[in-house]
C-alpha cells in the first residue's frame, strides 16, 4: 500500500470518526432535556399554571427531578432507564416563584455536572382584589354628600405578583391609569357621579371592577322665596296667605327638609323629601303679628334661612279714661288722664271736648297725636268751669282698626254733695245700717230736697237691712236752683257663715288604714283662713279654698279649720278621728259597739273580765263538742259486740 492510499484511508477514517462523534453528541442533547410553554403573562409570569415534560436519556444513568418553592420541596422524582419521560402537571405548582432542578447521576451516584438544568417559574393565577374606596367623613348611605370639593382615596391590593396599575374612570370621563397601589382623586365642586376602578397586577391579571358610592359635591345654598298678600310695610287686619318656594339650582343634592317657624314656634315641617328634589312649595296662613322664619336644609348639609315680618293686627286700640265714671256729676274740678294704646302700633289718637252751658255749645278743647312712644299715648285734661261736657275719643292703629269712646261729665260746683254712699259700692257686709245725720252726708250751701231708695223702694232717713243678697242704695239731692246730685252704691249683705266640708274622715271615727283628708269651702266668696292639725298650724295660701292632708300615722288626730267670707263671717270646723292598727278576727268579733264601749277605768276592767269569761266559755264548749262527737262515733261498735 502506497502512501497515497494510506492517506486516503486515514482521511476516510477521520471523517467517519467525526461523524460518529457528532452523532453521539446529538444523541446526548436529545436524550436529557425539558419542554414547557412560554409565560403567558407579563414580566415572565404565568397566569395559567404550566405543564413541564422532562425527557430521560443516556445509558447507565438516572435522572433526578426536584421542584421547590423557597425552602419547601414540592416534588422529587427519579427516572431510570426504564422510563423515557416524566410530566409535571400544573397542579404541582403553587402561587409564586418556583425553581425546577434536573440532573443526572452515574451508577456510583455521582452528579454529572454537564447534565444540570435549572429553570425559574413565576406563577400568579389569582386576580387582584377589588379597589377599595375611602371617603372623607362618614361613608354611611348609598349617596355621599359634600358641601365642597372632596378627595377619594383608591387602594389596591394583590397577594401575588403585586399591583402594577390602577385604572379609573371619573363619571363618564376617559379611563386613566396610575402605576401605584394607592392614589387620591380630587373631585371638584358641583361634581355628581361615581368612580369606576379596577386593578392590574404585574402578572397582567385584571381584578373585578369596583364602583364607588354616588358622590355629590354641592356647595350652593338652597334658594328661598316668600310670597304673601302683604305690601312692604303695610299692616293688615285679616289673615295673610303665604306661599314659600324653595329651589336648588345647578348640581345639587336636593332639598332634604323645610321648617317654618312663626314667632319662634315650629308651625310647619317637611322632612325626608325625595333625594335630588329640586323644588318644593309650602303654603301657610298667618293669623297674627309676628316673624316668619323659613329654614331649608339640603342633603349636603347646606342651610338657608329667610325671615319676613307679618304685620297683622285684628284688635282695636284700647282707650281708657281715669278720673271719671259714666255720667259723672261733680262739683269739683275734674282731672282726667286719657290714654290710648295698641298692642301692635298706633297710627293716630285724638279727643274733642264739647261744653254746653247757658251760653250754648262750644268746643272746649281739642288734641290730636300721630307720634307715639311704645305704642301708647297719655295726656291730661282739666275741667274746671261749670257745664255739661262731652268728650269724644278716637284711636286708630296701623291696620285701620278704630276704637271710639264717649264720656259725659257734668261740673256744677253749686250741686249738693253726697257723702259716704260711694264708700259702700262693691262692698260685702253682714248688715246694712244708715245712721248718719242728714247734715253729715248731704251738704249744700242752699236748701235741698232729697230721696233715699234701697232696691228701688223709698226709705226713711234712718234704715236697717239684713236681707241677704245684692242691694242697690240710691241717694238723690236737688237744690233750689235745680242742681241735682246722685250717689249710687251696689253692695252685698251676707251674714251666713261659710260652710266647711270634710271628706275622707268622720268625727269620732277610727280607721285601720291611712286616709286622705280633704276639707275646704265651695263658694267663690269664701276662703280657708287657717287649718290646725294636732295643734300645729298648717301652711295655706291667702285665697285657699281647699286643703288636703294624708293621715298615715297610728295616732289620734284633731283637725280645726276656720273659714271667712268677704263679709267677714267666720266658721270653725273641728273633727277628731284615729288611725289604729289592724285587728285580728276575734278582736273584730268581740269588739264593743259604740254604745258598749267602757266610759271609765272601772268599766274597762269589768269589760276585760267579761271578754276573758266569754273566750273561756267558747273554748270549753268547743272541747265538749269534740268529746261528744267522739262518743257518738264509738257507740255503734259496742252494740254490734253485744249482739
């Protein structure tokens, strides 16, 4: 063989050796390897648990498989030459980071380093939790109201890969994204709507959509209008109808409640109106002077108030004249105090005094006033000269109510003067006696004639009357010139003592239980002057007509009451009674009657003996009855033995 042929043979052998080596190498790569799908989520995360297949190859080796999570071994497996592959199913994986280690060992148990394979698997199949909304203030109710702009905090949470983004939409606006696990959203004034949000984690899982509570930012106050029949500043003498109109404009939470106060008192209340109510009307009828206050509150807590004065006056002014009486006749200078007042507001007050005398009739005095202090007017008038005076008074208030009054006064300084009669007017007396000398109760510079009447009947100069009831005493004197003086008095004669009634106890009675005592007088002219219980004076009012007392102590009671009437008549009531301990049955049976009660110590001893003898007799009779009954029961048995 020459060198050329030898070189060719060697070259061919080298080629064959290289090919066989390559085949062996290729056969080794195919024999030990793993297959698995690529991560389907973001950031190399599996959102669906993968399946891993380990292929075993080689001769005289074993394949070791180990799946662990941190320090916990989830799976261990050994593949020998009898198995070609091993499948790791998805349920073997938990949530989180895993490490899969695969290697081969020779027959001696030595690790073949070049066969080592290590892979990381990140698993997150759980979606993030729903977005949590946190609100300012209270979060109760389905709708949240705010009186200004507000901030809503969105919190995201994921127990796997962690929060990547928060997506949110304000109302119907565009969707926005924030890469954080907590964000704050500012809602402006006049916002009305909801926030929609969801969370995306780092593995790409999307959480469920969360919707916030309905939020209303209402910074506007409710509008109030009060419509009435009143003209500004004008008074009315009739009822006034008022209509209250309440409105909410723009973005609003709605009228929640309406309260109407008149003179501080709640007269109308409407609560819990439908949410987002934009307007409401309330009708009222005002019947008196005062101030109407309307309070409106919306659901956001905004409060509006509005006041309006209601000028209503149905009452006439009041006119009083002091220093005179109806159809007054006097021989003295008359000093009058004229007053006009109104509970609301006076507009005008005036008087005209006309005098009639021998010269004819003329205007004696005239006065008119339109400016007042504290809605009242007081003026003085003096009448000194003789004449017949007619005083015409008039008062007008701002509502147009008019009050008129007329007074007539006769001034005649030569008229007879009658004394003492008027002192009797309105008096209550026990009896009436008129014992004045004529010169003492009628005086005139000239001669005069007179008449005295009692209850319309003519009387003599000296008279006495004791008949009870109302009486009219009348004295008239006429002088030579024809001037007359009349005095008249009404009085009441009463000489009957007041009647004091007692309820709850009777005189000289005894009671085993407490009793409520009520004593008093019935007539309006009578009163209890004083009450004494067992010598102790009780507290009573100056015009007391009834006194109550509860006798609840075991003792003897003495009650003394004194009553008086307007005429000075007096009566006294005295009662005695006792509160005793309760008696047993024998004590009640053998208790003596009122007529049998012992009157002295000797009789008491004798009565005690009789009670002892009576009780002993009853006991002996009872024992004899028992013995008799026993003998009667035994007797038939003896007869049967005899037979």
